[in-house]
C-alpha cells in the first residue's frame, strides 16, 4: 500500500502533544500556516498559537462550514501561502471540522507538490473525515469532486475543543459514530445504546470512547481498502438515501449526519426485510428520538426524485442502485436493489 502510518493522539488536553510532536518528527519545520474558520478560531486559535511559541506562525481565516470548500477559498489559501513565503519545509495545520480538514489537506497536497500537514479536529464528525486520507473541495457540479488521497503527519484530537459544538453539529457527527458501530462492532453499538442518552451532557470519557472506537473502525476498513475499490464502500452505510435527502432537501437545511441517520433507519428496514437481519428497530428508533434525531424523510420530498438522486450517486454502478445492508450488526454487504422494489419500500417508509 501507499499509505503511511500516522498517529492519532486523542484525549483531553491532546493539544499539548503538538509542539513535542513537531520537535520529534518534523524538526526541520520553521514556518507554519494555520487554516481555520471564525467559529473555531475565535475560541481556540490563541491556545494553539500558544503551543507554537517557538515557531513563525501565520493564520489564514476562511468562511465557516462548507463555504470553505470552494475553488476561490482554495486559491486564496495558496495565494496567502505564497505571499507569506511558505516553502517546502513549511507545515499546514487544519484547525476545525471536516470542512477545514478537507480544504487544508488539499491545500497542503497541492502547495509546491505537497507539504506536510497536521489535523486538529474540532467536531465529532471529524473523527470520520480526519482519518482515511481523503481531502477535497467541491465543484459546482458535485461535492468533493476535486481532491486527492493525502495523509496528514498526525491527527491531534483535543476533546476539550468539542465543548462548544452546537447541538445539531453534535448530532451530525454522532451519526457517523453510530454508523461505525453498526457496520463493524455489535458490542460498540450495544454500549452506545445503553450508555449514551444525551449528546449535550455526554462526558469527556464517553466522547473519548466514541471517537477512539469510531476511528478504529474507520482505520481498519480503510487500511484494507485505501483507494476505495471494495469494502471501503461499507462506510457508505446510510449514505445512499442520506445523500439523496441532503441534495433534495437542499444542503444546509438538514445536516449530513441527520440525513444519514434517516438513511440508516431505512437501510436497517431493508436489511430486516431482504436479509432477515435480527434487529430491534423500535428500540433503535426510540433511542434516536431521545437523542433528538428525526427518523423520517423530511416532508415535501418525493420518492421518485430521491431515486433519481441515488442513481446519480457516484457510488452507483451503471443505473443499478447499490445499498449497504446488514446481514448482522457488524456484518455489512453490498446489495444491488431493483428499482421498483426500492420505490415500493421508499413509499412505505415515507408514509
Ligand atoms: P464543518 O467543518 O463544516 O463544521 C461544522 C460547523 O461547526 C461549522 O460552522 C464550524 O465553523 C463549526 N464548528 C466546528 N468546530 C466547532 C467547535 N468546536 N465549536 C463550535 N463550532 C464549531 O463540518 P463537519 O461536520 O466537521 O465536517 C463536514 C465536512 O466533512 C463535509 O465537507 C464533508 O464532505 C467532509 N467529510 C470528509 C470526509 C473525508 O473522508 N475526507 C468524511 C466525511 C465528511
Ligand atoms: Zn458521512
């Protein structure tokens, strides 16, 4: 494989590992550019800079959220890096959620044919996006269409940064934690179900457990299939319908994870029906409601349109829609589904 190993340092106060890591592993770095947004930068930039007292640090602020992943912002980052005279010995640091990580990683991959970067994730979702080596920006014709496979030198995940995360961002990221449990680890799923009942009051210890287990699942799937030829597709559990809902509802009106939860509920229904999955659907739904998720497709969306979206999905082969279903919790399979069957099932689900 072409992958290189990199450490994921996770925990409360993980940030204090940053400077020692640089000294030990990136000793020729002199200049650092931090890319962040105002939601994160206003809160945590000073702390990060404080750790980097010995370095020449410049900061480049980009728009919050998905607006960071445009060609214009990408170009501005490169312009700033050139103006600040960064060179091949410089380092980029992504301080933020998945949007910042994806943008900054692609900037690092492109600048002077690739310079090192470090991820400092600040969202729950970033346990997913910071691991796996995919970096990208969006094109008007499709999300994440322009990018690279490019690994960070390290992921330093300070859980204290998550305290300020708004409720809907917590729900969005926690959906991917659930996904990782459902596709890989029954015990992890059962632990989530019994231990986590409120995403606002979730403890640092619980978060640490969720993130480290989630990262392990992602790493294990990716390490077996880095370039997405086979089992990496299992990470798409809940995403076939989830992506269609996001696109039809309009990006921004529902978060990614909230849409994926609805997609997972539907995939579990299909799994029970088509693969005889043994699963307590009612218990799952009640838990989701307790955590503040909606488990229904938002009103105003049409079955046929959702199916059209699924056909356009880049994971769809030809015109045949493929779902990730579960034979058991922890045992995913790829399942090509007949369009008429899908339409019928979706109609019932959306009733
Ligand atoms: P994000 O980076 O857009 O962050 C969500 C919002 O929360 C933003 O407004 C941000 O400013 C704010 N925020 C971030 N951290 C905060 C904090 N600690 N306190 C307060 N506010 C904070 O979104 P995300 O959900 O982390 O990531 C979504 C992105 O990740 C998408 O662009 C998606 O395509 C990408 N993604 C990439 C991969 C991958 O493999 N590369 C995988 C999954 C998702
Ligand atoms: Zn996702």
